[in-house]
C-alpha cells in the first residue's frame, strides 16, 4: 500500500482538498442528528421536564429551535456539496494516476522486451494492463482519503464525546479503532492470499482464452471444440469457487462489523446511563453522546468495508508493481558520461562470443567480421544460433563471454537509441499492427511521404499487390495481419526495413515464406538496392545465399 501511495506525490494538494472536504461532509452528516436531538430537547423543555406545552410558553425557545432547523437545512446542503467535490477530487486523482501507471507499464514492457518477455504468459500481461490497473481506481478513489477521513473524524468525535465525559470519549475511541482498524486488518490478512489467487486465476483464464481464439481455425478443423469447451468450463468453475470464497469472507466481515456497531452503540447508551445515575453527566449528555456515537460510524464503516475490495485491489497493485520493478535482462544505455554515442557505421566484429539460453549453449567461441558495404550470408540448419546472433547484434540479449564491436565500439557501451538507428531488423515473422498498410510500412519513419512508402514497397516487390487492393495503401490490415498471407507480411517487413534506411540491415530468413519466383525477385531487389549498405542475411536455404558476397557456415 505504501508503494502505491508514493505515486500520489504530484497530486498531494488535490488529495488534501478531498480529505478536508470529506471530513467536513461527514461532520455535516453527524451534525444533522446531533442538531435534531438538540432541537427535540429544546422543543420539549429539556429531557427532564417533560412539559408538553413548554414550546408555546417560551417564545425564545421557539426561536432557538427555528435557528437549529435552519442550520440543519444548511448543513444538509453543505453535506451534499462537500461530498460531491470530495468524490470529484478523488476520481480526478484516480483516473490521472491510472493514466500515469499505464504509461509506466508500457515503458517497463518496452525495457523488458524482448528477453524478459519471451515465453511470458501474454494473457496474464494483458490482465495486468487492463483489469489489474482498472482495479487500482478503487484504491486511489475510495481507499486513501477514506482512511485519512476516518482517522480525523474519529478523533474529532472522540474529543466531542469526551467533552461530555472522558470515559465516554475513551469508549468511543475504542469503538472506532475496533471497527475501522482491527476488523479490516484481520479480515485483510485472511483474504490477501485469496485475493492474489483470484487475480492470478483471472490472468490464467485470459491467457487461455487468448490462446484458444488464436487457434480457433485449428480447433474447428480437428473437431476439438468439445474438448476446448470442457477445458474453459473447468477453469471458469475454478474461478467461480474462488469468487464464492471471497463472497463468504465479505459476508463474515460485514457480520462482524454490524455486530460490533450494535454492541458499541448499546454499550455507549448503558455507559452514559450509569454515568448519569451517578450524577456525573446530565441526561442531555446521555442522549447527545449516544446519538453522536451512533451517527459517526459512517467513516469507519466505509473503511471497514474497504477490506473486502482491498484483497483484490492490493493483489492487483502487487502484480502491477512487480512488473514495474522488474529488472530488464539487458539495461538500456542512456546518453551521458557512460554511454558512447555512435552516428557512423563502419563494420562489425564479433570476437570469441559465448551465449547460452539457461543451460543450453547456443554460441561458443564464435568469431565473425562483417565489413562495411558487403552482403554477408550466414547459412546453417535450424537451431545452429543464426537468429540468436542477430539478436545479440540488436542487443536484445547480452553475451555471456567475448565481445561484439560496432564501428570499433563495445556494443554494451553504445547508446541504445543510436544502436537502433544504425540497424534495421527483419524477423522471420513480421508483425503487423492494426492500421493501414502505409502506416505499417512507415513504422520506423512515421513522417514518410506516400512516395517514399511506395518506393520502399517497390524495392520489396509488393507495390503492385498493394496498388491492386480496393483502398490501396489505405487498406486496413486485420488484427495480427490475418488478412494477409505470410509471404505478403514478410515483404511488408522488408519494405519497412528499406524505408527505415539504416546503414546495417539484419535479415532473418527474409524469404522463408516466399515461393522461388518471389524469392528471386526480393533477392534481386536486395542486391540492386543495397546502395552501399551492409547486409547480414541469415537463411537455411541454399538459394538465398546466391546474392551474398561472402558466406559463413554455422552448424
């Protein structure tokens, strides 16, 4: 909770206003019942006299009652105004912070990519980004200020009741602490593990559904629908059982809270009656203290009820913070005294490079030189480390041993932003974002003109295909690019790299999804349009190596 509260620092002034108005609002609500008791006391000539005609015989008392009634109306109006502004401030803080947290989450994901996110449960990540962050609205809008409001109002009411009797004031303080602190803390401790279990189960279900939606064609093709339905039903039942346990915990908490309220309310009545019988306080003090006590439980009851939602909210907060605080596998190099700025590309040298995925060795004592302006091919079977070497050149992963020098500079010291500008990378599977074809090609150069985009598409031998579409370059691609074939997506990826115009292009199996005719066209374009750029071409196909100036075999 403390780690979440720290994020409020820039909005503390608004939070202070919310707390102040919240306290004022509750005091107005409590004052209504106390003023009502006062008016009743005056109207009947005091609780001891019992004179029915007291009011008609005392014009001064009648005027006093009228003033109290007027005050009650004003207090009621102020209660509504204060409550509205308090809620507005709290929700402003909540939604502002949710936007900040989303920004921080995406920034963290970018830093963790790709090493820390390879093989990560994507459904769980989606659950954190969506539902977990949304649940934090409860914390920021309905938790922090209520805690402060409950504490302040309880202290004020303790002093107020204590002004009639110190013993009654102490009793009231005990009641507020039990209902507003002890019961929520005990309930929260019992339900915290259950809340985390529920949030993790929601993430697992999201991941499962996401995976099934992606593979729905295969499910239909192989008649696995019934099996999948049973699997999702089983997971849904598991989630429902956890929800039932949470509901039972909520019911127990409410029962304890309501029981405690009744116990302390009657306890205050009996205590003040004893004090009255012993001549310590007046009968009016008995009524005012008891009514004040019964009408002032609102803030602590609101606080006690928070523990029901906090089980899930704090579990969500823990998941969000865990992602924000996770250290990346490869730390970015920033501009400054430790980062080496690099603007020109003059070649690459890998010296005695070692790399492993866990216990599995991929590269061992690997040495390679890539000369500027040349096309170098790396040929070899799948699993030989070809793609891994490209990821090391992109510094997606860190080498275990040896070194990689870009333009004579250690890759680990080059400013990451500069490194990305020098390298264009085309992966085996091109990812297309929701948007137009032109927007996807211009991913690395958003300000590119249509003519520049078309030139890059021509170089990738896909301009004719795009131009033949009903909306041309304004054609929308479906989610995950399902509206295009693998070969078309691959050529869009190559066009994207051509437009980016980096001096060093890394191509990972760029023609693996193309037929021999289209492969020949693409390779011819790569050869003709290299324009002095350095190209590292990785492939297991012998035909792809026809355009290289030099080839290295990896086995």
